[in-house]
């Protein structure tokens, strides 16, 4: 959650660490804030690391109706995980002449996580497992960034523009390998899955208000955006490891033939809403809004590779009247709104 207000001069550094059996998790944070004339700024930085290692042993026994032991399985497993994360949140606020303002707020997060699991089973009694030796490894990289500008401009006669524009970007990469081996070391199971996802979005919102009469104002505004997502999934069943480096996985063992499968998905969403309404302050605590709103959404999606499908387009728009009353509760900043349900006229198109 990002704060909207910036405090006075502040410099704070915190260091910490968490420890447990075979677990170490250090962390650090930095908080900066200050003001220079009409410009105020703040910066928040948080860093986190975690290294964990666990080992476990299991004993499984099964008995037949006569009481004789039919299955005896002894297994041992080891798990290692590593996490690295850093987050930054800078903010700038500039006060302009005439009471106008311009502010910028951003957020960036980088995350990297890796894990490895090794399991060895011994079937002392009962049917043997197809792959008593199982090795798995995962690697995940995530990036998340968003930024926005907020502009407030006043005009003569009490008119005002309040506008925002923002951008957001998300990326995630995940690689997973699972290998199973027979007691003689033959590779009897192999799954390799690599997934990629990336999303980019732009958005803008705004509102212009101008007084018409005493306690009565006209407001027009907009809310629009565009976002696109691209996903890819590559799977391989059989063969030798194709994603490196995975030092926790065994090497030099016999391999089985590879069967690759590729899949992809693309999607784009465009949206726009426009409204105009009359805002009437009946009393200092009660307001009434009356107007109209138009909204439109357009989507396009397509699949590639295995299970591909052609482009699918959809476009929908709707007109809606707006009728709402707002009441501000005494002694608080809270308020209650009662929107009136209104009939809508919808238009759809799909290809």
C-alpha cells in the first residue's frame, strides 16, 4: 500500500534477522523523506533474504488382513530453498503556483526464488516403485513495476481539473524440472516445464468540475486503459535436462527420448468510460448527483502452439443514467451513498 502524504524530514534504517533450525532470514529497510521549498519527496526501500534447508525421514508400513506386513517403505528427503527480494517506493510532490500540484508515485519489486527437493525410497517389502529416486528443482523470477502521475489544476471561477495517468508492468518466469530414476539409475520420469508471463498496462482517469450556480456544479470525466498479456508454456516429457543451472539434480544418468509441447496465449483489453453529471449540494451534508455514463470494453485473445485457437474479438458498450445521493456523517469523514439502480442500454459485438 502506498501512502498519499509525505511527512517532514526523516531518515531511518532498520536491520533485522530471523533464525530457526536451518533457517536464516535477514532483512533491511530504509526510509527517507524530506522537503525543499515546494518539492517534497520520500523513498522506501525494503530488502529480504531467506535460506532454508530441511531434512526428513518417513517409514510406511501396510499389513494384510492376516496381520502380516505386506509393504515396508523407508524414504528420506531433503529440501533447500532460497529467496531474495527487494522493493522500492519513491514519491515526489511538487506544489505549483496558485495551489496547483503535480505528484509522482512509483513502486518496483524484484523477487527471485529457487528450490530443490531430493527424495530416496527403499522398498524393503511389497511392490517396488517405478522411480524410488525423485529429484525436483524450481526457479522463479518475478518483476513488478508501476508508476503514476497526479495533476491538479485550478481555473478561475472555481473550476478544477483532477487527472491521473499510470503505467504498470508485470513479468514472471518459472522453470521446473522433475526427474525420476529406477534403482538401476535409468531415467524413468522426466518433466520439464518452463512458463513465461508478461503484462503491460496503461490507464488514465480524470474529472473536470465547474460551478454553474450557487451549490451547483457540472462535472465531466473519463476512465480509460489498455492492458496486454502474453503467456508461454513449454513442456518437455522425457530426455535430459534442458534448463540450467540446476546443480542439485543428478548428472551422468541414462536418458529417455524427449517429447516437447509448446503453448501460448495472447490477450488485449481496451476500456473507456465517459460521464457527465450535475452535482447539487442540497445541504452542507447532503449532495445529489444526476447525469449519464457511457462505458465500452473491447477484448481480443488468441492461442498458439498446442491447442491453438484463432483470434476472438469482443466489443461491448452500455449507456447508463446516473442518480445518486450522498450524505456525510456528522463528526466524521465517513459518508453514505445511495446509488439508484438504472436501466441500461447495451450493445455487443463479437467476432
